[in-house]
C-alpha cells in the first residue's frame, strides 16, 4: 500500500489522529456541558450525554470514542495521501465537514443525545458543531502552514550546505 519506508505506518497515523479527535471531542463536550450548566438547571433533561451530575457518563465517553474513531478513519482516508493522492485541501475539509456532520447526527439520533424533535436543540447543535469544526480546521491549517514554512527553511538550508560542500555532506556521498 505504501512504498515509502520513511513514512509512519498507517496504524500510527490512525492512533495519533484518534487521540487528537477524541481529546478535542471530549473538550468540546465538556465546555459545552459547562456552558449549558450555567443556563439550564437540569442538564440531564436536555441531553443524555450528561448522565452524571456535572460530568459525562461512561457510556457517553464510549459513544464519543466511537464517533472519534469513525471521523479519524475518514480523515486518514482523505488526508494521509495513501488512498487519495490528489485532492485540494479545501475539498478534503468540506468532505470531512459533511461526513462529520452526518456521523454526529446519526450518533445523536441513535444515542438520543438530545430530543430529535426539538428544533431548537438541532439549531444549537448545528451552531456548536460548526463553531467547533471551524476552530479545529483553522488550528489544523495553521499547523500545516507552520510545518511547511519550517520544512521549506530546512530544505533551503540543506541545499545551501550541499552547494557549499560540492554535494558532499559530512564526508559522505548522498
């Protein structure tokens, strides 16, 4: 599948991305719960995610883990370069947004995260989802830009050293 011996194995990409997605999802749910706790006296009546007073239940954490794993698999498929080699980054973000929205909506209905007939709950959910997604997309894009700048500078330095050394680096031929 991947002929490049220097790239990370697929399983490591999945584990790393799952860890990031799961942590981000837990933080988003925790912050959402804290904010809702200020305005809603009985938060358990609003959402099954907050089964414990002041926190997420074990089953909610496992549901978020399942959601995070699905999103991770989609993201690795879209962005790792192992499966899709030529796609605009913005197209990948759009596909990931739609896949995430569909997945979280299905999880929301299956696990009854909030009343599915309540239009205000859906509006609030979509607003929170969009805000969280935009924050994650902006942070990821900034990280990629900083890495490109860093590696570009390293490549430039490497090329300068190669030019000064006549193509020999550290006494070894490349």
